[in-house]
């Protein structure tokens, strides 16, 4: 069963460009990973510090493999102190 991930990232107001550029770096690498159906980054039109990834994976196991990859660790290191909050929801499509 496919897994949907909704990840919300809120950047510090003075770090929006840094966080955005680091998030963009994740896209192509992640889309090439086994199990990735889609990996789409969005930025709020009214609150530009708010970013959302909408992701779909073929399985939770392959998503967990993604979460352990080096490019995510690199992102975390590059944005340390630049993110106000990060929330992640694992979801299942029901309709």
C-alpha cells in the first residue's frame, strides 16, 4: 500500500532563501530513489517561510530508506539553526 508524506518546514524569516535552496537540492536525488512516486515541494504564497513537501512512496520501508540517506543528513547540517519547526505526517489515501 502506498504511503503519503506531508512534511511542513517553517524557516526563520531571515533564512528563507537558504532553506529553499537546500530543499530544492533534495528533489532530483529523491525522485530517483527506489519507491518514490512523487516528491513535490511547495511554498506558501502568503507566508513564504512555510514550505511543504507532498510525497508518495510505494512502501513505508522504502520511505524509511530515503529518510536515512546522506542527502537528508546534508540538508539537516546545512540548515541547522535556520528552521523554526518541522512536522511530518504519514498518511494513507482513503478515497
